[in-house]
C-alpha cells in the first residue's frame, strides 16, 4: 500500500441491517490503514431488535447512528438513506474516499458513481457479498479475516500456524498461481523481475477482493514464498532504511 493513502480523508458508512457488530474493532483498525475516518455513520432502523448489538458499541467508537424507519415491508429504506448521505458527503468536497461497509449488492451503483467522481472506494463485507459490488470497489476486504481471534499459548500458536499454512496452500489453487504469474509477467522488466509493490497494485486492479489474508498469509510476500513457482530478490534501496522486493516466475 502506498504510504500517501495514510493521509486520505475517508467517509465510513455502515449498513447495520446486514453487517454484524462483532468485528467493529477490526473494521476500524483496517480503515485506519488506508486513511483517517472523517465521517463515521451507521444506518438502520434502531427500533428493531435486530440491530440492538450495535447500540452497545456506537459510543465506544464514536459512530453516529442515522435512524431510518422501514416505511414499507420489503423495501430497504436504510440503503436509500445511506446512498443519499454518500452523495451529500461527496459534494461537500471534504473527503478523498469512502469505505462502504455492507454485503448488499444495492451499493454497486453507488460505488461505481463515487469512483467516477474521482473518489477511492474501499468495500467491506462478508464473503457472501455479490461479486458485482466487490468488483465496483477499488479494494474489497472480507470481514471474516478481520475477526478478533482468542489469545492462544505459544504451543497453540505454533500448531495453528502450521495448520493455517497447510489449509491456505490447499486453497491457493492453479487459478491463483496463474493470476500471480500472469500479473508478474505483465509488469516484469527484461529479466523477468517485477517490483512487489507494483504487483500488489495490479492484483487489486484485476481482482478488488484479492487479499493475501484470504489464504492465511498476512503479506503478499509470504504468500509468494509459499510456492516454488516464484523467485524472490531483496535489494538495497539506496536509502538508510528500507529494502526493495522483486519477484519473478521460476
């Protein structure tokens, strides 16, 4: 991720109707990686028992609840209120991007419209989120990988790491390896080497929901090292701190 994104002013808009409150800490910590949440709003019918869990965490995280009554059965008034607010915020000119937290495909057009206006759009939702909404975002993060895990002993951690590695490699099928290989070749120099940072950006352009954490690895480099298909070269950057990582197909 480019360090310049840390200064982005983001509007975080949460759809309380279909997003569980359990992962709120992980969600906001993830948002902080991409920018500063200038707006934090959550939309729902707060008279309904289905959103009662959210009420206990709103004050702790300074999230502003927006009340939207369900006027007609079967119609999602919450979505409409969130979309209208997003457009109002857009025209204030006070943000650089949006984080839309929902698993609802109804926000697909909103994400597209915001990007047309020059906004960067991050999406967050469960793995059941329709592909159209995921593809409409610059980057889409699954809530499942943000779940807060219970603390474990060192022995448990070691065993879990081994199990995670085994499971993740089984998930990383030929399609993933093919995408990684083709992306490396797309940006490689004459010797076949591609800069890791540029590779990460290209992968997101091709597949906005790509995330190495989906395969059990915290970083893209760790994911690439798990395969014999790729070579890694760590070079000096010419500065006192930091190194440059390059990768090519073996």
